[in-house]
């Protein structure tokens, strides 16, 4: 008979598969279409389920004498929660940047920064390049969000700021989803293809693809110079 942990793990995997389907359905659908919105909602709900089931899994690793794994899972939960929250609130609060950058935003930014610093210290202490490398994500997210909070008047002047915040966070969510599948799920499903090279490709490959996707989206949605100048003039006035 399966233990409670195994049931949670299987549920976590099932929700992760749903998240993958929702991510790609939303990503391939026409932006702003009913399908895009519904698939995006399914994805974010699934990601919330991943967060809920991920907490007891991290605690189980801690109680099982695997503190490093537990710490890393906890770190992933923090940065994933940050991405889920900001991708959702960017759309809901697109007409109110002050509300968007409110207390929850600041708390998640601080947690991302602090957890990134903790994972960096842990990675250096135990000699784990994977931990040290991935700590940069939390450090960047935390610093970037706090900077935007500090300069939110400037953020509000950016044309379609909420759209940029939304797709940036969704790209981050996509990183988490694909790393979980390629780096954790796939090697267990197909042990024969597991190896050191695949291990690092699975963890850092989605990150490289995400950077390219971010640059492409930024280029596509780059505001016209006249629009930027008009917003800046209104801000000064």
C-alpha cells in the first residue's frame, strides 16, 4: 500500500503534467484569446497545486535526513511562488501599479533574494555547482523586483508594463515546469538516458531557452519611441 508521501508525489506529478499542457496551450494560442486565457488559468491553478504538494515533499526530505535536497526544494518553491503570483497579479492589477507592487510583492521579492543568497552559500559550502548556479535566479528575481518596487513610478510609465511583467513571469514559470520534468521526472521514467551531461542540460537548457524567449518577446513588444517620449512627458508634467 502506498504511503502518504507516495500519494502526494503521484499527485504532484499528475498536476505537473497538467501544468505542462496548460503552459504550451497558452503559449501557442493567440495572445489574449479565450483559449489563451483559459489555458493560462489552468496553468496557474496547476502551479498552485504544485506549490501546495511541494511543501510536504520538501519537509519529507528534511525529516528523511536530506537537508540539502530539502533546502533546494524550498528555494524552488519560493521562486516558483513568486513567478505564479506576479504573472497573475500583473494582469489583474494592470491599471494599478501600486497595488501590483504591494506587500505580497515585496515579501516574495525579499524571500527570493534571501533564499537565493542562502542557496549560494550552501552550494559553495558543499561544493555543489548546481546549487551555486541556480542561486543566481533567486538573487536576480529578488533584486529586480525590489528595484521595480523602489522605482514603481518609472515602471508605471512603461507602455504595456503589465504585459512585460506577465510574460516575463510566465517564462520563469515555464523554466520551473520544464526543469522539473526534464531534470527530475524524465530520468526516473527513462533511467537508461540519465547521465551527467543530460543532468546539467536538463537543468540549464530551459534557462538558456528562456533567455532567448525573453529577448524575442522584448523585441516583439518593444514600445515605439514616440510612445515612450509621451509617457515620459506625462510623468514629468
